[in-house]
C-alpha cells in the first residue's frame, strides 16, 4: 500500500490497521483529522504516522521518487 497524503494515512489507520487502541495510532488519527481541518502540517502527520507504524509493527518504506512521491518498494 502506498500512502501519499494524511487522508490516505487516516483511512489506513481506521480501516486496515493491525492493532487498535495504540497510543501512537490514536494520536496520528487526531493529527490526520487536524490536517484535514487545516490545523496541522503534513510533515508532522508523517512523523506521527511513522511512530504509529513502529508501534504496530507495520513495515514502512519512507523513500521518495524524483517527483517527491512516496514509493513503496516492497
């Protein structure tokens, strides 16, 4: 799965996440919603998502292609 926006991350966190109730998961959900409301920078959401992924044991590939898009090389 490739996540390109905090909106994509929010969907993954609430529908496809392997654990529920993690501290970082809930915090990132809150940050994603704040981003949607224009109150949170995307970079802050990205950092929170990385912590949530580590908490849940979800592998991430945080590389970008030449156009600045996230690339999942798995």
